[in-house]
C-alpha cells in the first residue's frame, strides 16, 4: 500500500492550501487570484480549457514555479522555501517527462526507490501498472502508454502523502485507462491525497471527490461532480422522435427548457425534471407518440461547457 491509513476527516486541517495565487508571464496574467483547499485523503480534480491556468497553478503547488503573490502550503510546507522537505511527502507525475534512453524500467524503479527512506515495494506497483513484462526494456523502447505508466509508478514509489497526477491517462488505451483508475482509487483508499489534472471528463467524474474548474485564470466553480452537473443549464436531457411534426414555439414555452436541438427528425431538449413532465403532458394532449424516448442526466461535459463558455 501507499501511505498510511489516513481517511478523510473534516476536522483535520487541509493538506493543500492555495490562497489568492497570482502568476503572470510577460505582462499577461495566467493565474488571477486562485484559492482552494484540498482535504487529506480525497481525489481533488483540476479542470479547465487549454491555457486556462490549471497547469501553472499545479506547478506552483509542486514548487516548480514561483508565484508572483499568494500563499501555498502542502502538508504545512512552503513549496518553494521548504522544497527539499516537500519532496519527501509529495509525488509528482508531470504532463511531459523524460528519462535517460538506455535506462531500463527496473533500473528506473530501483533508482527512484533508493532516493527515499521508506519507499513502496516497486514490484507489486509495476505489476499493477502492467510493467512487469517490461522490466528489462530500455526507456527509449517503451511505447507512449508504457512510459506514462512508468511515470505514475515513479510518482508513487516514495510513499507520498500527496501525489500530483497531470494528464494521468494520456496515451493509454481504454483498458489500461480503466485499470489505472482502479489503481488511483486504491491509492486514495490508502489515505494518499491525489491532485488530478485532467481533460477527460469521464475520468474526472469517475475519480474525483471534488473538482475545481479554472477558466481564464480564475476558479469558475468548485464542487462535487454531481454538484457541478446540477449547475448545468440543462441538467436533464429528453430526446425522442415525434410521430408528427411539433411546433418549436410550443416546446420553447415549456418550463425550464434550456435548449432545443433537431437532427434527422429527432428532438433533444435540455431542461429539468419539470421539463420532462411538461413534455409528456404536451405529447399526450396532442396524441403524439414519442418514438425511442430517452431521458438522461447531463454529464460533466455539459457542465464544463456551461461553466467555461467553451463554445464561445
């Protein structure tokens, strides 16, 4: 296992604290007053469009970049001033990393394990990540997905209290991605706090206890995945093919309708549970049959687009 048996405890001080973080490059503000706190033992997600400031924010947490202003503490440590001590409690899987081309997987694991006083046993970690059959393979000969899995192992090998995973499953096939998700859930269950940067909405919805959505350098929302979805303008989707054409103005007047889309004679409305009831009533009153009627909840994708204005 990784870390001790530390579960979530509302009475315990947050293990990551970010207060009014600001960072600019060449006069352009990239992070503009970001604040959030991460509780020990949770998976905390950071989402945002490209260029929103999420990677810069996380790099400041890791101590890889120096903030212009603001306060950051990880397990009570300043990532810049206490950087050497921080490496003992923080594991990091960077978005882009490299190793010496001739280094084998086994050598990399043994080398990183030797840097820590109480490292995790790398053998079961390598097995869980599908690396056992590649222990003698040189880094340069690994596929992109295999390299990604190796870097996840290296981030966990020091038995960190906090691990930062930036674009965790980029380059992994669907099976490897789901296996990795199970591994990260095991890591969280052992008490390790996970700070996860991702652009896979399914990944964030599956793994994260809470999510901070960063847009244009600011926190656009911070909530549980379910809470973010409830904020979506169309938290419920109703789709069907009517037996006869319907008047769009009648549909638009239904309660809580956020949007109406038509494709090949099929109608999709975004709304709420009240919208569903109103649609059924409208169809019954007009003796209209709704073929292949589907009622589904909105997804984190829908909430993300609403919050970031990603369609602008």
